C-alpha cells in the first residue's frame, strides 16, 4: 500500500496530522515514544499502535517477527 495516510506495517490509518493538512504540533507522534531503530523500509508514518509496539519490543529487547 503506497497511500501515505496508512501505516506501512499494519495498513491501518496512521492518523498523521501532516497528512491531514495540520501542523506537526497537532500530531500524535510529537508526544510519542519511538524505538531507536525503526524499520528502514518505511514508506509512510507508523500508526500510534505500531510505534508503541515497536518501542515496547525494543525496551524488552525482543525482535518483531515479520
């Protein structure tokens, strides 16, 4: 899926404020915790759920199975 309004990992709406025409300060990601290492092949913003899941996996030192 190449639509920038969908999370490239789960294909759910990523709720990106920038994609909705709003300033970055209104986006959920400006207040979110992200993992240090993000997948290299991201074609769009992650959704809040995937960002939180990846941050939690990193904190627990686990790897995501793809």
